[in-house]
């Protein structure tokens, strides 16, 4: 099965599992046309994992954990392994990346992202599932690239 078809099937399966686990959440769908190199990365990225996950982790004071991005502080993101339930993989990956242990409390929103090749419209669309979870800190402390912030800036979450 081609990567594009496989990616569509995987997104549908993961979305179905999320719908069973969470009562309601926003689902958006968008398509981006990207340059050839970005399209190749999207195809390669799909083979490395099934979902792009962003997590708003809050501590007992309702401060949110942010990590240093390229130009600003952003919500931590992970590409959880596919060999475990999504939430468990998310928490494991976040603890490794940030030093903060957490428990997922809710699913905020999901975006089905279609990635198209801008120079070759005959190439199949590759699909990604982008999920934004809310979580509570259960232990650990932020490493040197992460810190607690009193507010969640609009620019801290992905925009599609």
C-alpha cells in the first residue's frame, strides 16, 4: 500500500480510537501545499510515527510548561511511538524530552492535515493527525530547555 493511502487509513484508525476515548473535541481538516523538500519530509515523517502531538501540561499552580522553540516559547510536542496507547506514549516521550512526568486529562482538538506537493499536484496527499492534549504534572522537574509560564501565548500552539 502506498504511503498516501496508508497515511489516510492510519489517521482514520487513530481518529476513531480518540473518538471512543474522549466524549467531544474539535476536529479540523486542512490541506497545505508545500515545496518538494517539505513534502518529502512529510512522507518520511509519516513512516517514523503516526501522530504529531502537542501537550499543554499544567502544574498545581495552573502554570503551563513551555519549551524553547526556534524564536519563542512553545508547547512541548512529541511524536509518540506507535507500539503503545497514544496517551501512554505521549507521557513517556514528554518525560524523556522535558523531565516532567504527566497524566493526560483531556483532548483539546485534532487536526487532520493533508500535505500536498506544490510542484506536482498529481502526487498523492500525505495525511497527518495533529492532536493537542491537556495534561497535569505528576512529577519531575523541567530540564534546561523547559520552564513553567503563567500564561499560554497564542503563538505557543501550532496553526494550520
